C-alpha cells in the first residue's frame, strides 16, 4: 500500500468516511478505463456497420483498456489543455495500429457523459445494497420493540403513548420509500449514445454515407454493449442535466430519511431512553469523561446536511446549459456527483452501524411514562368514572382543574405528579387509586401501534427483503465509524 500523504488536502469523504467500493468507483482508474471501454465499443460497432476497422486494431485496444499510461496523458494535457484528446493520444501511443480510429467520429461527451451514466448506474447499485441493509436492521428493531410502550410526542411535548417499534417503523417507512424511488431512477437510466457535437449525429451520417439506419444502429450497439436497452431519443452534445438533478434529489431524499432518524435518536439519547452504540474504550468528550455523546447520529446529520445542499448545484447547472451545451457544468459536476455518492454511502454505513446496536433503556422509558401517564390517561379515567355513574360534563371540568393543579406541582414546585391521588380523593369520581392505576396500564394506551408494525412488516417490508435476500449479507467492514 502506498504511504498516505499528509502534506496535501484530502477530502474527508475519501480519507475518513466513505467505503473503498464507492471510492474506487469514482477513481481515475475506473473513469479512464471506462473511457477506453467506450472507445472499444465504438470501434466494434463501427466495424460491424461496415467501416474499415480491423480485428487487430480492436484487439490491440482491448489489451490496453486497464493499463492507463498516466504519465503520457498528463504530459499531453499540459500541451493541449484538453483531457479527452490527451487520453486519445495516450491510448494511441499504446495502440499504434489503432491510433487512427480511436474516437472516430465522436465528440468528448461520448466518453465523458456515457461514463458518468455508467458510474451513476453502478453507484446507485452500491447505495441500494446499503439501503437494504439499513432497512433489514430497522425492521428487526421495530419487530423486537413493537410492544414496548413509550411516550409519544407532538411539538416535542408529551402526547399519547406509542411504542418504540412503532416509532422505528416511521424511520423504516421513509427508507423503504427511498428504495422504491431509487429503483425507479435506476430503471429509467439511459445512455447518451454517440451523437456528435450538437446531438445531430452529423459526423456519423458522413462516415456511413448518409445511411441513417446504420447511424441509429450505432447507438443501439453501443448501449447494448453496456447492458442498456435505451438511449436518449434526442440530445444536445450532453445527456440532459436534469438527470443529475433527479439523481442528487434521490441521494438527498435518502439523506433526509437518515437525518430524521438520527435527529430523533439524538433527542431520545438526551432523555436516556435510546442510545446509539458506545464501545467500552470510546471517549465521549475530551473534557467530560462521563459523557456518551451520540457522535454517529450527529455525523449522519452533518453529512446529510451536505448532501441535501449540493442538490442546488445540479439544479443551477441544469438550468444554465445554454442551447446545445456549455462547459460551465464540467468542474461543478466533477465534484458534486462523486461526492454526493460518497457522502450518501458514508451516511448509510453509519445508519447500519447505529441501527445494528441501538440500546433501549426500558426502565428509563417506564419512569418517564409514569411521570406523564396520569395526564395521558385522563380521557380513559374520565370514561371509567362515567361508567361508574358519574356526570361526564361535571367530571371533565373537575379533571381539567385537577390536571392544572398537578401540573403546577410538577413544573412550579418540582414535586411528584399527584393527579392520581387528587382524583382518588374526589368523591365525584368514585374511583380508588388502585382502580385508576389499572386504567392507566400503558399496554392499554398504545392503540394499534404494535399491530400496525406487524401489518407493515408482513405486508410490505418482509416481502421486499425476501425478494432481495441475496443482497442482505452485504456489510462493508473496511470503514471505521
């Protein structure tokens, strides 16, 4: 392994967060070898359609698809200030017999844009595996804790009870919908094909003596070589940059789902109800040795914010493509597309790590519930008192007054919630404290929460996981989180 340099900047996404698989996908080696594969595919298609290209020329090109002579390409680019032409030249140096037919009839975007589409396609497949891993782990967690009552919150104020598993099912549902959207985007991908400088295929019409059928077949042969059924029906020099918006919006949507889950976990960890994994030797704070900061969840939120914000780059680029093309997209896209994938990759690695080791502190959850339960159960207490013969309107006002007084005891005086005793002491309710506590059983106050989880898992999630069983053993072990 080459020694890691410390005297130049390295993106934290490469040095710290993303997986080797995703970093390799967007590497120079993969990029430029894909350019060469596209040049081979072009030569093969042109030969098949009747141009004077020999098997020997194609064979020589195939021999040098992966051994990129970077020294030659880099030196040439300094002279000509054009990366594609520099690599055409470098490839020709290794394949002298084929030098004259490399890139024949094509423009730069034949290799750059088709390569981007191929990398996006593979990048989505990597993201898909990791998304499925998170879905599986969350489904297991939701099922395990579907019956565990916990305080629900609206406006971040205690509300009706839910269950820990039901709350997790909300996170899970977001990721499942992300997967559905990913499959849609992936299935709609098309190659650019080989269209020339303004997308009219004019150079190929000349190469094939005006035979339009052969020119159309050229696109078909090239796309089939890479496993694509379709090319864009029309284009300028580039593929429509709206695709970049669609892809980055998808990555942002995944990031939003992760952001929502991680933020909820951070709030719950503050209350000591649920905690992310924490190793025995892990340090929570350089100053406060006792702390267990939710640093993985915080990192998810941090990286997610980045992905959510780079979408604007794709939007601005797509709306600013003048006529058939302009080059102000190039430098921006070299950053936003790879880094959007790298950051989303890192987010999903963290999501799997967090969901695989969530700690549920049931005793803390029960204590916090018990502090609020008298308020949560006032409607149930009211109905039980009415069944014993009480006047609903009169008791509603009395329980409102008792609740306000009990709230004052808690919030202004720092005392225990004494609402149960206040009601038990009020003869109009005709209920003992024991009868009131029986009404307040948390398991009777969660509605259909547990069954909602079961129905969702059986009806949607488990069939999805069964259909994708071959992907579920995938976990990247090479990243420290």
